[in-house]
């Protein structure tokens, strides 16, 4: 047990994001020390002397309703000379502190940015292979312009426009002042021939010149498709000529320090004047850093990026735009605008691209069903399916589509961050060393697992050597989902989600923890590693998340008037890394034949790429969103009924005949001597 567990309640409460780990520490404790005692992934190689700068942190101030704390301005010690010396010599983002220098003086919420984390995140929203008909809004055109003639006194720009019209059939053309300044030198250097980067979006009345080069320019034009999620920001760098993906990268959304889920961030904006401005600035800074990173990875200059498409949920949509999301926190959940938006990148303070770069943001469907869901609809086209298909895109907020060529419904469901490894006792983001796959022998109750960074199972020869570099550090979202499902199949957890004792389950891996029990998945304490367990609280978090997801699906099925679906499509990182069997054992999705459960990869990101590479697709999705009917889970009484039933594993009332063909779930009950509810009080027999 850590020092934090023994600390006095008069000590300061320190909460780290995105891990969600927390503990109490005496005033004067360095943040780096608190992080190490809690097992938080905060880097440092200089022994806390303020030299390496790897322990940079971002403290949050104000009221955090999600965490139940208010962070005062003096929650950390004042900025000191060591930090000032480092910032003046090497630079540091405003608002950052060094974890080895800042000391805890009051309750505080501290975000550990990606670059300060030892185990760098593995971005699981990778680009899916997709054939896209190329018709980009931005393209390069080479033209030969007639020389000026004293007898025909027209300007160079006007003759360039004439050449574009004559040689390429281009209509009306506009150019901003920076292009006009470069026009004459380019024409003369190119001996009256130039290449222009020409842009015309689906709402533009005329073309716009974004860039100009003398003669024939062989350089490529690039675009970014960005999936701006609540927890992860994923970007795909695409060649605007052929649509190929040069690089995909991502970062954790720094807004996590203001709240893991969307409503927590809305609450932060409500309770802290200027909170929305803080969150907007945080995400825009992260975007600029991500763009620089992906350009470096692809070995291109950032100024060759001319276009960005964004998909995001409504709260992220508003915070990206700098719009206070307060109205999205209360009925009728009104959006400031639901239509698509076309902007200059500079309007969003995105500076790590070409100064003339354009932004297209896909339309939202409704108050809690955003542009990311619209992108999924664009990618998967449920409105063209003959089968009744349920599309599930799970993140911190799940978005679901149900329908076929006759009718399509949509809803959102507040699953929370548990599916992504947050709010889990040993949880972490997907990074090397994180447990991602789990199997438990139903007879011996012994586990085996795989970690990110190795293809070997923990029982395989060579596993220890293969994981020596990364270690075994925690459990990510896919790992906790499989662990809970495997525990249910092995009889370690009953239908109500209760973990049995060692006597009840027949394994010493079930250990007492307070008034409940936990299952030991991995004990690395003998070599200084972590004890990784699945606690009753972890199972409770997964139950709440999966019940919200299933209840949303059932609500759509009610509205559609059906009892079963014919096909389930799992989208996003969830779909790519969770086996259908484990999802169904938990009761996350309706019962269907397992061969009818397919993964669509990062469907939202694919939709963003389609909109980036095909301007006509923008017209299509803008028309399609008006044909999708939104079902509001927040005000529908049946949602609560479905939620309660779905809290059981797999469900209290619904049967799963297809699942029962491949899995027999044991009939065990730990109610009489286990804890009396998922994470609740223990009953005495």
C-alpha cells in the first residue's frame, strides 16, 4: 500500500490525468514524488535536479466537478529559479511546470502530457485501407500565361485567370494579398509559366489560389484528416493526388485534465469562467504539436499541408471552434450550428500548416450525435445496406447507428472512459507494456496475457526476454474488457458482476480487498514491478460502460420496432482490438452470429479521409445527415430500464442464443458471502 493510502485526510489530494490515479500527500511533496508513489507514467532521468525537463506537467485550476475538487491558484508552490532558468534557455509551454520542482500545497489536478510519459502511446485509430474516388478540393495546375502587352493593359493576375479558364476550364478565381505579392516574381522567374495550388470546396462560388510557384512545380500537396476525440486525437496525412496515407499519428487530448468525459468538460466550463477558453487553447496547442510531429515523421515540410478535415463529437466541435459548450449540457442540447463549416486554418489558430490552408468540418447530426458519427455514416453507408445493421463507434462517448436502406436511426450513449483504460485501478492508455489480450483457464483459473510490443503470450518461452524493455506496466482498454469477460467465463465473476473469494472460486488469485475481492492478473512485485489486479471497482466501471452501450442499442431497436439485428459493425479502436466473443460475453452488443460481427477499423477517420479526398462526398454527407433520425437517450425512460437489465453480465433479461452456441457461462452466485453489488456493500450470510 502506498504512502498515499495511509495519508491524513488533511493532506492534499493529487489527481493525475489521463491515468485517473489519485492519492493524498503531505504539503511540500514534489509532484514527481507523488507520481512515482502512485505509479503514474511521468518521465525523469536527471534525478529531480531540473536538468532533463522530461517531467513537465500541466496543472489545472478551478472547479473540477468530475473529481469533486476545487483547485486553488496556490495549489502548487510558486514558479522557481530552476524552472525560470530552464524556460529561458530551452523554452517551455506557458502553464507547464517541472514535476520535480513544483510541490503540492493543496488539492490539485495534474495532466501528464504525452511527451512527459515514459511509455509513449500506441495510436490505435490507424488508417483503414480504403479505395476512394479522388476528386479533392485542392489540386495543383500548371499554366502558361501570356506576357503583358502595352496594347492590352491587363494585370498579371487577370491574365493568369484567363489562362486557367482557357487551359483548364476553371471558372471564377480569387487570390488573397499574400499570393498577389508573389505573383509577378513567380511569373517572371518561370518565364510566364507557373503552377498554382487551386482550391474550391463544395460551398465555394469560386476557386481560390492557395499557393504559387514559378514554372512546373513537382512538389506534392498534402491534406490532414483528423479525428478529434474526447480521449485521443488521431491524424492521417494524405497525398491529395492519390489519397495515399503517408503517416498516421496521434496524441492524448489534453482536455482530459478538465474532465475525462464530455459532460465533465461542460461542467468545467459552467463552473469556471473562461474554462471553455482554456480548453479551446489546450486542444489547439495539441493540434499544432501533432501536425508538426506527423510532418516530421513523413519527412515533409508542414507548409505543404493545404487542407484539413475534422470529425468530432458536438462538445469537441464547439471547443475546437471556441464556442462555449454550455448549451450542450442541458435539454434541448442545442448546437450553435449543426451544418458543415469551411474555415481558414488560421481561424482555429492552426499555424503548423500552409498559411492559406483551408479547413472543412463535417456536419453534426444532432446535439449529442456529432460529426464523427456523420463520418461513420459516410464511411459505412448504413442507408445503403439491405441488412439491418448496427454500427457501434465506441470511445469515451459511444455513438450508434441502426438501420438499412429504408431508415437510419442514431443515438449517443455516455459510456465513459473505462473502455479506454481510464478509471481502472491498473489501467493505462495503449502503450508498450500494457496488457492488451487476456485468457483465463476455466479449470485452473490461471491467466495468460499478451502485452503491446510483443506477439508472445505470457506462458510462451521467451516472453520475459521479449518484454524486458517495456516491462508489464498495466492494462489498457482491450485488456480490461477481455479480462472481465474471461473472468465471467471462468466462474470468477457471477452474473451480477461480483468477484468471488478464494474459497468460492477455488483459486488463491482471488484476494480480499477491503470488503470486496480482486483477481490477480500479474504480480511483478518480486522484481519491483506492479501488482496488476482486476478489482470489484474495475468490474463496476466496465458494467456501467457496457450497460450504457447496450441500452443505447436496445433503445434504437425499440424505436425501429425490431427484436434482433442482422449485422454488427464495430468501429474505431474498440472494433479493431476487441474480439466479438468477448464483447458478447459482456453483453456489450446484441446477440448475432459471430461471423456477422465485423470490424470497420477507424470508420470516423475513414469518413474524414473520404471528405478530404472527394469534394462530392461532402455534398453527400450533408444531405445524408438530414435523413438520419436522432433518438435522445437522456430523456427516454426506456433507456434506464434497458440500462439496469444490461448491468448484469451479459444481461438480466435478454437471452443470447447465438452466444450460447459457442460459450457456456457458469451458473455461479456470490451474493451470500461476497460483496452485495458491483462495488457495493458486503452481505452477511
